[in-house]
C-alpha cells in the first residue's frame, strides 16, 4: 500500500536581544481550556475550562459566540469526559484532582444537561437523589461511557464494572437513559477483567480481556479476544498462550463495518490493521519498527482510519488511506500549519464543520473551526493565550546508541536564541518507569527552565512507553542499572555533542524521575553537580508497605518484579541504602497526602543524608498536595526554590532572543 508521510522538522537558529524574563507563575498556570466539542448540528461548542483549579463545562452558541451555560459541580469536583448525546444535550462525569503526577480520580458520578442548562439529571451516582426523585443507589460498580449514540436523543451506551461479580463476568454493557437514569443490560463479558467493544450497528460484538500474571506468577499483562455471536455466545478467537505470544486487540468499528485492531507479538511495536469479520484474519495496514502507534487521524464522518501517528521523535503522520477525501483535506490543513502537529478534534454529524487542533513545541495548543463550504478555518481559542509562540524555546528530537548497543530516543529543549552549545543543562527523567514517556510538544516545565537559560534533556530510557512491550519489559529489575545507564549515557552524549557544559549539569525529576535524580549520582558520582528529587521513591521497603500500589495483590506482584523478589535486590536498588554515596547538593520535595510515593520516602532520605554528613539544602513536604503539586501557588513556591537551587550550583544565563524554524513535508 502506498503511504504518505507528513513530517515535522525543526531547526533552531541564532537569536537576537534578550527579553524580559516571564514570571514563574507565567508557566505554572493551567491551560484555559482542556478540550472542546462541537454539537452534532454545529450550533454549540462545549468547552472544558479551568476556573481556579476546577474544570467547569461551558457551552457557547457558535452563531454569535454567546455564552449559554456554565456547568459547575459542587465540592470542587471537576468536569471530565463530556460528550454530546444529541444536538442539544450533553453527558459528563466528575473527577477529583490530586496532583500533576497522578491521574485525576473519578468519583463514579455521571450527569446530563441540555445546552441551555435545562433538564439537568444526575444519571449515575451513589445515594438517592436526582430530579426524578427516584432512588438510584449503586453498589461498588463503576461506569464508563462507551458510545454517546448521537442519533438517539435519550440514551447512551456505558460499561459497568462489578469488582466482585458472583459469576466472574465483571463487565456489563448497559443502555442508560440520560433523563431518568434507567438502565438496561445488553450483554455481559465472557469472564472477569474485560472491556466490551461494539460493532458499526452499536451492538456488543468484541471483548478484550486481560490478565496480569504469567506462568511463573510474576506480574505481566496479557490479553485475549472474544467475539459475541448472533446466538449470544462468546467465542475465544485470540489468546497469547495459544497464538505464540501474539495478542489481537480490537480498537473500534467504522460505520462501514471495518473493524480496526492492533496485533502485538510482545517484541516489536504492535501492527495496526483490520480484522475480517467472518474469519478473524488480521490484515496489516501499518507497522513501524521503532515506534508504537501513538494516535490516529480519523475521518470526521464514518470513523475511517486515515492515518497513524508515531512519535519516536517529533510526531509523524503516515496516511494509510490517501484516496479518501478527508485524507486530502487533512494533508491540506497540515500544510497550512508547517512545523506543527494538526489533527481533527471533533466534527458535526454531517462533517461540514470540524474542530481542528494545532500544537507544537512552542505552541501550547490552538483550536480552529474549519468550514467545508467556505474552505476556511476560523480561529477559536488558544490553550495559553498569555504565551507568545515566538518567545518559546525549541524542542529538538535526538537519538543515540547506548552502551548496550540499543538506540535510545529523547528530546532537548534549547533556550530561545541559543546556539545550542556549551549550555548549563538539567537532566529531567520522567516518571513510571514502565509505560509513561516524554513527548514532543509545549512543556511548561522545560520552557520555564529554558527561560532561565538552561537546556533540558529528557530521555525515553528502557521501560518507556511507545516503543513496544519488549522495550517496556526491559525495565523490570533494571531500575538502578540499565535505566540509570541510559540516563547517564544520554547525559554524556549531550556533553560529547558539545550541547552541555560538563561542569554545569544537574538532575531533577518527579516520581520515578525523583528516584533517578538520587540514583544516577550513585552510579556516576562525577557527572552531576546537584540533584532535586520531587515526590520520589527512595526506599523499596517503604513503597512495599505504605504505597497505594502495595494495597493490591496485582500491585505487589508488580513491585516484586520491578524491584526484585529478595531483600538484597530491593536494598541494592534503593537510593536510601546508598545515602553515603550521594555526595552532591540535594533538595527534596513531597506532597503530604501522596499515596503513590508517600512522604515518608522524602523524610527518610533527608534523615539518611543528614546522618551521612550531607544534609539537603532544603525539604518541602507540602500540605494538601499529593503525587505532584496541583495548587498554582504551591507550584510557584516549588519552582522558585528549584530555580534558586539550580542557580546556586550551575547558574549562568545565555542570550535569549528569537529562534528560527523550518518544516518539511515528505
């Protein structure tokens, strides 16, 4: 199949005059909006808006941009996961925010309301309330939206998960009335731990089920695929144990009946393709030897896959259905925003009006409304309207071969106007380590560092997501060895390339990045001049006793495989064991309510370093914060202290001017 690749290429050029430094608060404020969805008939725009840390749902009439309604939830709950049910009705759920390194926690509640604010209904909740006055008390099940059924003005499809189901089939497909909350069961999953997918007729058809234990009893993730026949019986069609380790996972169904799926052999990144409805045969449409599919370009009408997005470095779109008219429209829009990532966001039911999202390393994100009849795109809003793209730093992709012969990928944020040479540098490992990764785009944290003259190096070390399961699995038992080698090798690569001043490099990170900030200097004591650990994990024993991960059997299996099953292995990989070797300036910060990496980690490491004769220069244990600080004031305090710490040890400004950029389309 012929393919077209739209590549984003970036080059930084020399700068001009230094500009006045923006405040720390300039970078720590949250985006004005989180997302936007146009109504099926194109009359309204629903927008998730941040209001002093709480996300509210606003509705605007597009004809005159008149504000119709602001939906605010009580008890500082935030609106999330909203979708249009019909031309003038929305459904949304609520979440509680607990920090920048933790996913917002769903409350289990779902609400529906008309665009003008009329006919509000608490559809799913715990307790007895609602406009109907009918009791709707729920047990321990949780609900998620599967399909809004925009052609059905009353109902939506939801999946309900029952953790303690008597028959083990813990997932159920449910039709939910958004005016009364009435629920009708449509299908039960074939076993526990499944998700249900529907076909083009919105009928239950596939179940992707998973296990988190291998034959040796270790933590591992495996999936199997079941198909629901017309006789109402489930049939197993794919299982890793019987298919040589291959895992077939259905993604979605297009309106024409095309079933999209991915086939993963557990080694290379998964292939994307289609599944034959009759035979179950997989036909490959795309496969990259390095990068997993990070996203899709889907037609505004019909849900056809037009292209796939890969992101080993700078995001790249490969069109897989070039002849589709919407693929040609996408190529035209992408060409109109050179050097930026473009995608369809949402569209009207007829596809005549499309919300188009645009972002880049220097653009925090913008939304445009494209009208097919006029062929023009109208600017709607910017995520951070106080940010000037031209004042932002450039993010370059890089790759190198590590000491083990593996090619490793990452990103460098270079201060605006710098020639990118001999810079003070902050090495910033990401959290995880299994699954999360660093991405190309506008990053307020690295932009803050760049505004003060620091380059920032981010490396997708072994274990990072996006490069296949085998690459992720390399992280098990390798926290203090292989992963640290990747981080150190990336640092030394930046020195060899002349990017980093070898005498002015600090390391900083949050969560697993905080762990890395303490462990990397143990492995290579001469490389870093200071280390800042933020909501980090420093003692395997504390993590295995106090963390929320340790509270489940699955979590304990994960920790034992990640750390090693023996006490000797766990001690060897714990920074606290090596406190006497952490012989550089240290600063620590934690959230007092952090359940993932409890503050006891930070307090224990502080005490151990003090006992070893290296008392940290500071420690913040912030009340009210969890796994990452969320309050803007607390974030400003944190990063103000952090910048002062870096300045004391590797301080030194570079000229800050404008940067040039070029983009290419291959």
